[in-house]
């Protein structure tokens, strides 16, 4: 799966459990968020004031390091 701005956070975590550490490092708290099932990565980054490109880069590193 390609991770991009439209990918749902729940889909990322389900496909690549190692990415939870990335979300935690950015203080996103995604594993306990009520919007987890319907929130895109872009929306999550916007809500947390994060650089989307940086988060995508780190998520791809995490998913590829299995």
C-alpha cells in the first residue's frame, strides 16, 4: 500500500503496525482517537499542526523497515 495524504490512518496502522511508533513520536495519539477509522493522514496532520510530508516520509521509512 502506498501511504499518501488521502490514506486513512486506521488503514496505515492496520497494514503496518510498526507505524504506531511514528504516530506516537509526533504526539498524534492515533491509537486512541475516536476519528481513527475515518480520518485521513492529511486531516490528522492538519489537526496536529504537523508537516504532512515529514510524517509521510517517516511512515514510509517505518513500513519499509520490517
